[in-house]
């Protein structure tokens, strides 16, 4: 499927996300999704061929959103880029929390090879962008050279993953943006040069 998602497909993705959030991967069935959308399963199949395609489209849509926000990072220093990169993600996840379930659900990794590939592709895209930002910061002397860029990526990504897991486990009840800013400030204190 291309990255062009119709309005109806986005509505289906959002409904699938709602079910995924409430009932998990095993609770997401085409029958329940069709009921949520108030139409037949056959009508659902006019937009997506399978549950797998819906989830892959969800992940591709998130990747497209990240690509669009990546262009907003240009012409900023590496510290601002890192902060803005995650702030954009927090805003996106706050408005559409089901993407957190899709990205941070281990159960999805076992669901299918296509879903596994889409998750890996999304993760690699994030890591490549972060690596570029960190390496520029290291070259400019604003980010520590005490650790390799790959090690710093693991620290940053691991911290964000734990933060998102805590948000998900709280049933999305704390303010992801203000708490996210606190976490980002702490991460920057660790990786910036003194």
C-alpha cells in the first residue's frame, strides 16, 4: 500500500487503534472493526485487504508523519533538533495514543513478517535521524564524544521507550508533553558537553 491514505482509511486506522488500545492485538479483529465502523466486513475489505494491512498502514502513516516533522528540524542546532523531534512525537501520540500501542507492543512483532518489517523500518528511520543529529552535535562539540553516537542513541531511545511505556500503563493519564519535556531536559543534561 502506498503512503497515500484516504480519509476513510484513516478513519478505519483510528477505529483499529481504538480497539487496539482497549483490547490489545488479540482483540483487534475485522469483525469488531467493522462493527466499530458501523459497516459490514466486506465494506472494510474495500479499503484494506486484511488486519495486517491496516496495522502496516498505521505504521507507515506514523513514519510519514515523522518524515514531515523531520523537515521542520532543519536550520536548528542539534540540541533543539533533539528536543523538537521528541516534542513533535509527544504531540502526535497525545492526539492519537493508539500509535503508542502499535509501535511499542511486543505482541505485534510476532503478528506477521510485514508488520515486523514495518516496525523495524520505522525504528531504523528514527535511529538514522537521531544518529545524524547526535553526530552533528558531536562534531560541533555540543554533544559529548565520551560515548559513540550509537551508544547515545540507545540511551536516548531506551529512555523514551520507558517513558512511553509508563504513559501507556497509566492509561495515558499524565501530561505527556510536560512530563516529556522534563525527561528530555534530563537526557540533554546527560549527553550535552559541560
